[in-house]
C-alpha cells in the first residue's frame, strides 16, 4: 500500500544573493509540483525585490516582523499574524524596509516559477 502523505524534512534552499532565506517545501524545485508551491522565507532588514507582475496568485502569511507590499502603487504593510492574497497579473514590489527580519510563508497557485514571475529590470 502506498503512503497517502508526504513529510518534507529537507526543503530545497533556493540560492539567493540578497541575504533572503527561501526554503521551498513543495513546488517546482522540490518535487516538480507545478500546481502549488509553499515556501518558508526570512527577509533580512533592508531587503527588497524589483517590481514584478506574477502569473500566479500569491498568499503570504507573516509569522514574525513586518513586510511591505507596493500593490499597483498602494503601500500595504503587514505584521505578524496577518495574511494577504495578491491576485495574478498584479504589479507588485515586495520589501522589508524595517529594522528586524521578517519571517513568512508564501503559497503560490500555480507554483512559483522564475518564468512566471515577470520581474522588471532595476
């Protein structure tokens, strides 16, 4: 009988150059799941990404700290215990301009893929 569950004990650590920790538990890089990705992330103080217009819905749940979102020119700041859904094809910029790290969970439907994120050049 095959198992009806999968326990993830060794998530894929996405290589970064900006000090951000990305641990993908399920998704393209970890188990070739193109339907959904779930990642645990820690963004250091001062971290930011370029604007992007992803072709996936992204859900974010803040565990600790604060995270800033600029969504179609509106600034939104989330704190621990809060969550947000950002619909696909929405122009967004993610950052942590605050003094403490921000720990959060990100879920993407379909799964995150660099080919679907559409990051802008700085």
